[in-house]
C-alpha cells in the first residue's frame, strides 16, 4: 500500500512540475549575471484540464555597460541610447564616458542621415570635433545647408574666437541669404582677426542700413571704429535719399552722437526701413529717452520686440531682470522673442530662475518646442545637471517627439559628461 502512495505522490509532483515555467529575468546584482525564477502557470479556475506544457519565453537581456559599448562599436546607436537610458534609470547613476560614447555616436549618426541640427547640438555641448566638422562640412559647403541651420552654426563658430575659422567664415560671407551674411559679419567681428577688415570695409558700398550696422560693429571689434566714423561723419550732410540716415545709424551704433537728431526722428515716426532698426542702436548710444523707446518697442510687433531685446541694457538695472522674466513667461509672445529672452537670462546668470527654467524645459505637451528647447539648454549654464534628479528628467526628454527638446536634452547631458571627464582627468 505504501508503494502505491509513493507512486501517486511522484505523479502529482511531476504534474505540478510540468505546469511550472522557468523564466530568465534581468540581473540587477551584477552586470553580467542572470537570476532564474519559477513562475507557476497553473490554472486557478478549479477545472482539471490535465497537464499543460507551458514553454518559457526567453527574456530580453538586461542592458549592461559592456553590452551598450558593444552596440556603440557595432553602430547600433538608437539601441545603445535606449539601453543606456534603461541602465541609468535603474541603477540611479550616470557613467560620463558612456554618455559621451553613446550621445556623440547618436548625434553624428543623425547628422550623417541628413539632420544638420544634430551636429549643431553636438557642437553646442562643447564637442570640439563637432565644431571642426561644422566648419568643414557645414560652412565650407554652405550652399547645401538651409539658412535656418547655417545661422546658428555660424554663431557657434564665431563665439569660439578661433582665428583659424577666418577662411571658413569667409566662405559664407557672400551667401545669397541676408541673414546668413549678417550673422557671418558678426562672427568675423567676434573672432577678432583684423585681416578681414579691408574686405568688410568694401561691403559698405552696397550694404543696406541693417548690414551697415553689422559691419560697423564688427569693424569696431577689429579696432577700426575710428576709420568707420571718419568715413560716415561727412555723409550726414549728403543730400541723396537714405545716405544721411544710413550714416546716422552707423555712427549711433558706434556711440557717436553727431547723427542723433536723425535717429531720434526715426524713433518718433516709427517708419520703416529705419524703424525698428534704430532701436538696436540705443544700446551703444543710450539717452534719457531710451528707456521709453525700449518700453514702447517691447509692446510692439515681433521685430520691434527683438530689436528692443538687443538694447535691453538701457533699462535701469533693477528692471532688466523683471522684464526678461515677464517676456519669457508670456505665452502670447512670439516664440522667437521668448527664446531670446531665455538666452539673455542665461547670459546674465539669473540663478534664481534655474528652477523655473527646469519646469519650462520639461513641460509635456504644452508650449512651443523651440522655447522648451532653449530653456533646456540653460540647465547646463546654471550647472543644474550636477543633481541626479535633474539628469533623470533630462534623460526622459531625450525620447521626446519634439526635436528641439530631444536635441537640447542630448546636448546638455553630453555637456555635463564632457565637463565631468575633464574634471576627472585633472585629478
């Protein structure tokens, strides 16, 4: 009798065992280990359906740092990026060297697939190799890039102050797009190489008032302000239409008051093409009336508001910060105006706005993507990425459907990683 009990017990045990599936699950204790657990898949409905064989479904391998590096080597950049986000979110830590490998590879991959903005984002993060590629493949072949990509690329290169960029910038100095040319003139002034001065001086001959102001300011940075003033002071008396007005604007942009009556008339009549251009000269030639003109322009159309932001420094110091914050928060204003206000806030290092920038940058489904992208970029300026909680939010936005937000998120996280590796190298 006992023998039959033993046989029966074995049969029941076998049946239960056959209803059990063994499934591999991610190893969280170490990078390259896998735990195995038992998942009972038996019926609980009280029905005796007999034995059912349940085949275990192999679980996906949990991403390890070694696996992510292999993905990078194999050029699987999308998979590498998603795997890094998974790894970092679980372990609650970041690996700066791995961030650099993944995000640099991902952004270059997108650039090779035709996304110029990805290369610009990589350069914004402070990647020197990206800056070199930007000059060699972007500006040197500027005819293949739209102005919307060329202008930020030109400004980035100009802000480096690298005199080696002179010939690269010269290659787009005669672009068909006026905005590209004006941005190039400004960039040439910023790199400060006086060899370009004669070429810029010749451009005055057929330049409109806006370009003439850009040329005057660039030449002043190159140490040629005296020569520019000597050229335009006599033109204040020229009777030809537009000549004296252009001269007055150029001189005002250099802080020369001789043409102020003409500029003041432009500000009072508000007539194009000299208004709102005249507003931009107030930063160099502030007067007692300047603050009133700026306040009026800030309530005007998009071009007027952007012009006023160029001369925001004429407002009293205690009003500048409040004005910029008001413009950033005002969702009824044009996106270009809010973006410029955000950039000025970052430049002024208004640290008390850092938290607000974070909230604006990480809004879901609300607001203009360009505004959120600009706010995201400021997080690096405020050194907010030292906190893991901030980096976690930034990583979540990398997969955003809004390209400006996704690219800015990659740029600031990469910027953090580059700074960390530099600090570690110095230790």
